[in-house]
């Protein structure tokens, strides 16, 4: 079974979290609130475990405050993020 790379809030809210590979090979995490806010972070470790990343996103998107939950979930898994986009 493959790893899921994008998640929508289960409560019907428009929140989206996902990850992708950038052109330079780095992994990026994307957050979109469905209205006006999009944020992008670069994963500091180029060899991040994608299963751990996917699990962190799945847990974070279910929270009421998605971005703070994302930061917390990444910290629990020792995944460092660098903000790169608005």
C-alpha cells in the first residue's frame, strides 16, 4: 500500500495538509485553509521517513488549530521544518 500525501479535515472544514517533492528534490509540506491562507515549509532532513511525515499530517489536520498541531506533531517525530512560502 502506498503512502497518502494529502489530507483534508475530517469535519468538513476546508483545511488541507500535504507534502510534495520540490524540483530540487527536497520535501515540502503545504497547508491551505481553503480561503486565504497557504503556507509552505521545507523539511530540513532530505531523507525524511515519508510514513512518519504522513502520520504527522493525518493527526494535525484533525485538530481544531491545524498549524500549531502540525508543529507539535513534527516535533514529536523529530522532523524539522523551515518556512519557505507565504
